[in-house]
């Protein structure tokens, strides 16, 4: 009996840690719970987008990691977090969001239906293009930058999150 209780507690802890239990949380709350997305969370707060991204949705968020933000030129993140640059920051962040809930199967199906490419319109109004490179989904931004999707299908109550390794930039 004691072994069962310990095993159940371990499974629950793993589920909470890995986000399996995240469906009750919205996309912002899921990001807040990730140690790899502290820069993204700070940016969402600085841009005044917490309430919007906590709304009904549904949203598909391509969430850049801290390491993705670290790839930007030195001083870029600090500059974007300044109140004077709020509109620019809002544009960058909403460029990572697509209306609707597109899980990884839907993204791959759209790529195949598009003969190798799926062009998605972001909430910002720009376009991102999803394609496959081997088994990896690659997101190409309007400036030609490429970002690999490194984790998929992090469910939230108002959408889904896919983790990307590079910040996407619009025109």
C-alpha cells in the first residue's frame, strides 16, 4: 500500500512538473510555470498582454525560450522592455500568436496540404510559414529567419503552446 502511495505521488509530481496538468491553466499561466520562458513572461507583462492572452482564445502560441531571446543582439531585450517600446514589443509578441488552436498534427497536416508549406496569419497581422525539415517543424518569419519547434502540444484552457528556439520577427 505504501509503495502505491509513493508511486502515485511521484506520478503526480512528474505530471505537475512537466505540464501534463496544464490544461486547467491558460497560455500565460502555462508559460509562467516554465523556467525556460521567464523572458517571454516578462515581455508579455511589459507589453500589457497578460489579460489579452489570458482571454477566451483559442490561441496557438509559438513561445520562444530564454535561449531564443539570448540570440538577439546584446541590449535588444532590455530595450524592448522599456515603456517607450511597448508597441514594438506588442508587435513582436503578437507575431508569435495565431488565432485558433492548432496542435502539432494540425500544423503538419496543413504543411502537407500546402505541398510542403503552411502560411499562417498571426494576431499581429503578419505571416509565418511552417514547413518540415526531416521530422522537425520549422517556422520561417517574414524576414527569412528560421525557428525550430522544439516542444509541441502544451495544452492550455484557451489554446496550445509550441516552443520555438528563435524569436520570430515581422517586417
